[in-house]
């Protein structure tokens, strides 16, 4: 079970289904479809952020919103539900009152920000923890045809005086090899506004500014990878004036 847990938690986003199929072929459905594996799979999905499209809504689960081993809540819709990661389905919905006026203001701004700046495979939610607000944003894309996948994760913490956060980009390319890289950046800024709507505007102005800078650094990294990473890793052959036939003859004589 420890090995299965390590594999599932280390699997790049969007590739859990293929990995589960491989594990099931190796170990059998009785082991893979068991309760312990279900718990690990839920943990893995929640860490990356999971979107479940059901009843014309995009429900979200994350590691901030676990109610019980198989139940999660969505703060935007104020509902809790049971999650089946094997079938990628939700059931047993019930009301889950959550949030306050400021968290709803932040959620509306977050929805607008994601709609304007992220792809359709992105989502974000606002959670309240210990008198602070946590904005969780996640976005992922998997392109199996071209052998790559990638994800963006951001966690922003808002309190009465400051905004701080961490953004992480993970990319996986598996064409003629297996290459993964991760880039993480952190940010902190004092907040000046106190009126809720103006404070929300200030928060997303700072987030947008940071994300633009972060994206520029990613583009710079992508141009440097072939020359500064891949090229030095290639084996450099020694240049001599010895002919190949003479080299083989000398080796045979020695």
C-alpha cells in the first residue's frame, strides 16, 4: 500500500486514470478498487484540485474542504457531497452553510479573474481558516497526443493587513524520455484598503501583477532549458585523429 500511495501522490496531474489502469493490470481490480486506494486517490485529487462537472455545475474539491473521509464541501455553492473518484461522480448532496459577505465578494472577483485569465480547466475557491481567507486557484492541461501535461497551483492568504501567497508550476513531458520540472514563487504585500469592495479590488490587482511577472519568468525558463539544462547533460564525445578501425585494432591487441 505504501508503494501505491507513493505512485498515486507522485503522478502528474491528469494522468491518474492511466496510472490506475496500469496498476490494475499489474495487481488486479480487487486491490486497486479497495477502500485504502480510494482514500489515497481522493487525497491526490484534492491536493491538485478537482473539478467534477455534474448537474450543469463545476463542483470543486480541494484539501481545504474535506468533511469526512469521502465527503467534501464546495464553499461557492455551500453544499457538501460524497465523492467517488473511480467513477468521477458526486452523490448524497446536502446543504453546508459557509462563508461571509467578504468571502462571497472575493469569490465573485475570483470567478471573474479566472474567466478572463485562465482556461476552462481552471477553478478557484475561497476558504476561511483561523480568521484569514485562503484563495485556492488551480489549472491543469493534459495533452496525451503530444505527450505532455502541466498544472498551475496558487494559494493566497488574506488577513486584515496583508496578502501573501505561493504559486507553483509543474510540467511533465514524456516524449522520448521522462522530464518533469517544478517552479515555485512566493509573494507578500501589505494591504492599504479597508473597505471590503476596494480591498477585494486591491487584492486581485496584486495577484494579477504577480501572475504576470511569474509567467514572464516561466517563458524565460522555457527558452533557457534547451541550452542551459539539456545541452550540458548530453555526452560530449572526445575529438581525436584516431581512425575508428585503428581504435578497434588497438583495443583488440591490448
